[in-house]
C-alpha cells in the first residue's frame, strides 16, 4: 500500500500527523507494508522551520515519523515564496522543486492521495 498525504495549511498539521500515525499503526497491526509520504506546500512549510518556538513539538513529531520511515517533503517553491532557506528547516525534510509535481509523480507511481 502506498499513501501520499498532502498538506498546504498550517492549521491542518495536527490532523495530518494523526492520520499518518493511524496508517503506521494499521501497518504494524496488519503486518501490511505501507509506504507513506507527506508533501507540504503553501503555508504548511512554515512548520519545518528550526528554532521556532511554535514548531518545537512538531520537530519531535516529524522526527518520530521520519524514524518510522515516513518520507517528509517540502516544496521548494513554497519555501522560496516565504523566504525560508533549506538551512532553516529540519535536516530530515527532503526538498523537491515543486510540491504539485511530486504529488503527480507519486500518483502516477500508484500512491493514494489523501488531503486531511
């Protein structure tokens, strides 16, 4: 099973992280392999900034997901739009040129699209 979570709103992070954890739990309980990717674009990329008090709890959440083999991706176009450099985001976040292109590629590769 391949699942792609798309997030572009800051206020949807809690729901998105919960949904991803639910998929991880399903995978463990059913012993079915699940490949998970989270693509963030728009204002959602602000959650990836290091050294922001508002992001400290998310840092732990994201690192935990990364440890569970969840691929977390940021859109470079969104980072640029909001003047966020790659050096300012968590190290385990992968940057892709365009979030929408990443989404299309993953759907072509058989990923199910979910937007909480």
